[in-house]
């Protein structure tokens, strides 16, 4: 087996430096099982961040579904095949009525790119409203609508047809407090008014109902609902990016957009949908899909292949069979309460926010100015790793510790997490 040093040397030779590594002393992870990862020395780590392995690393039912289908057939969508149809039916049954047309892709980025195409075709416009701090993918079109990227290192800002509004952060945002929703809605209205005055049609409002890379941001009430209504009234479409937060992770709701009772025109799904298998889906209405059908064929060599669809259906079944949404609700509530108890002990913790197994811990330097403490967040993540818990940071200021583990994360894991964090903070 290669040593860590030799692997690092090979990585430098064969991989671009654009690929980042976690931790000062990178881990050589060789195996995963459930909510745990194991390194080359056999050390077990609690995975507190991998929302892609939604139903747990190396779930036997997912593996069996992939293997069984691979033994029979794996091809493209140009043939009649019940696997894709069975999965599409099972998936759309989880979505609001009217969202019944599926486009299968291989990643969240592919799906979000296609969602933009659908919206632009339907509205004959490119004018897109996004939330500051948002990340929607790595393609050219998605870097253009991702302030998390175009305002960061190497970014070039937005093109003229992309309109970011302030991130709806009730803790440290432009407007603060849970009553700030109408103020953020006014920012949407300003963009719509400007577009109208310039005789431009709005194409889409693309957003996560709960922001991931923005720092686990839960927008205040009376923002997203009125924003959806206003955009639709002006002829635009509302795209719900569920790539990070869907499939029961929030506990009370299967989808993020259900938190505010939203009805998107287009929904994009990825990451957890395939438990690590490359699978993603765009779901929309008959009307939008029909408008897109203009003679140019939509074809994806691997999107919707039978193996991927078998895996996706297995993931849906596991969520139900193992009551993972219920687990996210119950364990998440316990974790949230314990985190708030810790928050009362340490001024370093400015805010704890979340639902289910999607929680953010925002660290600050002082309670007056709420100055973000990126250094503390980075250091604590490193110290948690030394105690065999894996986390990472996010947010525009990189001061938010994010918790989004596999959905099999249990009460014992939550208690271990809290005890470890408390110990580290007491010495920090």
C-alpha cells in the first residue's frame, strides 16, 4: 500500500492544484460503512459532513441494486426500459402535483445547467435572480449564477443578466432578525422593477430554500413565498435547487422548499439522490417540458441509465424502510438542543441554526460586532478531526462549521459529537 507521502507526491504529478484536500494532515480514507470512514491505519472517524452518502456509506441494498442491474443491462435512454419509468414514477410521487416530467443527468451541476436552459427557453430571457453567497455548480453557466464562486478567489463577478440580492441571513446579513423577511423581499422587488423599466423579462429566480455553501442559512419567513409569487407574476420561473438539502434531511420535510410551502416550477436533485453514484434529475411540468421540445433532441449518454435508476430507487426505498427522515428529525432535534446548551457556555458560538441533520454553527470573535472568526472555525475543525470527527467550514467568511452527516447518524453519535466539541471549546 502507498504511503501518505507517496500518494501526495503522485497527486501533485497527476492532479490539478485546483483540487483541494481537507485538513493540514490529509487523511488516506480507504473504506466507509454507515456513518463512519476508516483510514489506511484502520482508524475510525465519525463522518459529520458527507451528505452525499445519504443512507450511509456502502449500504448493502444500494450495492446490490447496482450489481444486479449491471449484470442484466446498462445502456442509454433510447430504448424502452421499465427501470427508468419505475424510478421516475416513485420519485415524482414525492413531489407536488404537476411536477412530473423528468430529465436525467449525472450531477447537480448538470441538472442546474439544464434548469437554466429550460427557464431561458420558456421565458425567452436570460435575466436571472440569485442569492448572494449561493453556489449552484461548476459549469460556466453556473459559475455565472453562483456568487459563492464569482465573488471569490479567481472570480470575475456576475454577467449583466445575473442579479444577486443580499443573502437572506437573519443573523449577520444586511437585514437582521426573524422579522427581516419582508426587507429581503423588497430587494427582489427592486430587481423586478428595474427589469420591467428596462423592458426586460425575468427568466428565473434560482435559489436553495436552505442555503448550503452560504453557511447553512435558513431564510426568514415572508421572503421566499412572496418572492416566488412576484417572480411568477412577472412571467419568470422559480427553480428550487435541492441538491444539498432534499430527501428528508430536514426532518419535518422531505424537500427544502416545503419549509415555506413553496411550489417551484423546476426542481433540481443531486448528491444524496444516488448515495455516491453519479445521478441527478431535473423535474418540471408538462408545459415547461413541452416548450423545451422544439426539435433539438435532449440526450445524455449516461443520464437515466438503468443502473443509475436502480440505485436511485433503492435509495428512496431505504429512506422509507429505515425511517431515515424520522431519524433526521429526532436526532437532529436532540443535537440542536445540545448545541444550544453549549452555545450558552461559549461566546465564540454566535449562532446555531438548522433543521434535522442540516445544522450550522457560526463562530464570532465578539458578541457586539459579530465579527466572523474563520481562524477559530478552521482550528476547531482540525481539532475535531484529531478526535476522530470529520467536519468542514463554509459561508462567505468560512466561519460556519457545517453538520450534514449520513442520515444514519444516531443519538450516540450526537452525544459523542457534543462531548467532543465541548471538550475542545473548553480548552480553546
